[in-house]
C-alpha cells in the first residue's frame, strides 16, 4: 500500500478527498501528517491522522483574529512525531459556521468548519419559537452549509394533526429547508435523517434541552454523548456537551455535536437572513423604491402583502429585527455602514419631528 492510499484509507471516513489531498501537498513535502480535528479544548486538540488519533498543541497557529483559530472540523498539518506534537497549519476552509460573541469588539466565534449540512434541532417538548428557528437558519445559510430542521421528541406530540400543523408552521418559516420529525427515543424518523447526513459533514446545533446529545447517540448507534433530562417547566437542559466533538457515523458521513446555544448572535449574515425570508426579498423587488424599508413608503409591496394576508406580520417583524441586529454588528467594524446608520437615524428623526409639528398645527 502506498503512502497516499494509506492516507485515504485512514481518513476517508472523515471526509478526505482529492481536493484536500491537493491542498495538503505543500505540507506533505515538509514531512507533516494530514488530519482532521475532532475536538478542541483549551489550546489542545485531538486529531485523527493516518497514524491514529493524536493530541496536539495549537501554539503555532494562535492568531489575533479569533476567526482563524483551529476549530472542530478543520483539516490540519500536524507533526509526524514528537512530544508534544504541534499543529503547524490548517487548510483553507470550505465553509464555516460562525456566530457573534458577546464581546464589545463585535468578534465572531467559529463553531465548526468544513460543514455540508447544518442540522437545527428544535424540541417539541416546549412551544415553538419560530423567531429562534429563523435566527439559527440565517447563520446556517450564511455558513455555506445546507440547513435541515429536525423537530425532536416527536413522541411527545401523539396527535398527527397537531404534529402536521407544527411542521407546517416551521416549513413556512424555513423556505427551501427540509423539516423532519424525529423521536430518537423510539427511533422514529431516523432513517430519513441518516440518509440525509450520510454523505459529507453535518453540524448539530440547537438550544440546551433540544435533544441533540440523544440524537447524536442515535445516529452513532452508541452512547457517546452524555444525556440529561430537560427541566419540565421550560424544556431547558444543562450543557451536557461542553466541547464540539466530531464523530464518524457508521452509515457514512461525519457529525459535529455542539454545546447548547443559549445566545445565538448573528455575525455579518445579511445573505443568510435574505435566504430565510426569500418571500419578503421577492416582494421587495416590486416596491416603488429600491431601498424601501417597508414602513411608511408608498407603493410598498411588502406591506401590501401583510395587509392582504399573504404575508404574516410576524415574519416581517422577525425579518426587520434580524436585519437591524446584523446591521448593528457590521457597523461596529465598518465605518461606511455606521455613516449610513447615522443618516438613516437623522432622516427618521426629521420625519418624526415633521409629523409632530403637523399634529401641533392641527391642534392649534
């Protein structure tokens, strides 16, 4: 067996292909090993390589930009031997799942790299929060991955009519996204999900208590992730998963399980927001003004759709909210966007002042 075929044999289950081999070639010339990061913890990471799983330090790839730190899912070049071993570089990412941090500097936090599917787990044990689903989907679309919504704990909704309505509500909020119902406890609906994630890499995201660890165990076919019961009062659970773990699935494909996300901030996700609200974006093309804010402008096709009942008011409000949030995040680091926001605030302030003066004139 040649060295190249040995690499393929060892790493094929983790997504190694000809394109990765070509990208790694310069590092191979320096005697480094290719590998995929399966776990990162405080500057150290576990990497699956042709020589087995090794522990390595990321000291030599610690940049100032938090978006360029080594993360789960990265393909890296690591020392062939030594104690300790070091990651020397990571290969250019095909996709990256990113959210904003709570930092005042508007930094992004990369959650997973080189992902093909973003599986958004939503628990049916509590009331659906469609706004949160839309937020997760905006991040997923922006990452470059194909989103999938999985409604977990479907066994808690025994009435098929009620379940069908819940699915329809999510489908309306997730245009172009498959929506699956799954009961990992009873194995219902898993076959469809297994077929969908059976090729490529999938990242599993959602709130604490959404059933991600149970779902991961069901897909892997073993109890690889710790599971704890969610609170009955609100369906929330403690963080049973504290790191992002990459797992090879027995039926093919790779799964990255992530800790529950209580805060899901957008990070430069305007394109992702647009894909979540495709019907609003299409309606906006028929507005009189190309920069219509869909508020008070005349001949606004979006507001007309709301008034006629063709567009749910909740969808428009959610769209506005996510766009405002994303614009605010971008404005922190983009002077041009900050200037545009100031002009918009001044324009709205002047319009409000004029309206108040008009009212006063009528009263007098």
